[in-house]
C-alpha cells in the first residue's frame, strides 16, 4: 500500500510539473518532425496521436499517464488519454513525449473506436541524444544511434499498423518490466 501511495505522488508530481507543456502539441509535433526517421512518417501515415507529456513512475509496480490529441490531415479530430500499468523490476520516474503513427484508415479507425491498447509485444523507438532502440517481446526490434534529437536515425517500420516514437523529457527510470498501454478516445 505504501508503494502505491508513493507511485501516485510521483505520477502527480510529474503531471503537475509538466502541465504548462501538456497542451503544446505544435512544439511536440515539430520536435518529432525534426527527429530523423520519425519525421518521414508524417508524409506516409494516415494519421497520428501526439502526447506532449507522459509521466511514468514505479517501484516494482508502475504506471504512466498522459493526455493527447489524435490528428488527421494536420487537424485534431479527437482527444485521447494514455494509461499504462507495469509489473517487474523498476524504480524511478520519467517524463517523455510520445507519438503514434497509423499506417492506414483501418488502424486509425480502430484507435478512434476507443478500445485500443498495446500489449507486451508493442514496440517503441526511443529518440534520445545518444541512442534509439525499440524491443518487442514478439521478436520485432528496431534501433539506431544519433548525436542529437534533431538527427536521430532509426530502423524499422510499422508493426501491426502502428509506429511509435518517444523522446525523453526528464527523469531517471530503470525498468525491466512487462507493460501495456491502453487508450481512451473522446471525440
């Protein structure tokens, strides 16, 4: 019970500490547009969801939360929230930005249905100042290296119709855990 209380306080601190940035979708989108491979997905994807700030924390049991918007043709079409629960060896807290690209109308519509979630086989490419990597328990992986966020190079493509990229904003978290993300969409 004490761990859950600490986790709740940690997530609240991350959320309130970055609240001023939470509605800055154009800056977050611009950052991903300049981030190597992620920028190319804007031209080929059917649509995308942007989460300017996701707060994540855990001690054994972890969680994450973020609010975002879903875009089609450069226009916001829905609001979305992201929740994540993880179990395994983990300690710390972190804030990051996330973008999810949808390869086609079917995947985009599935996401907008409001019952979309990533399981343990989900893969994300982490764009950082030194490296980017993504791992999937289903055997898929993508990786790359970069000197800065602006010239991140990644390998890989869509996995089950989605491509996910993250950029760390701050914090420190060690994690070897199984987790999944669930999304709730409101139009």
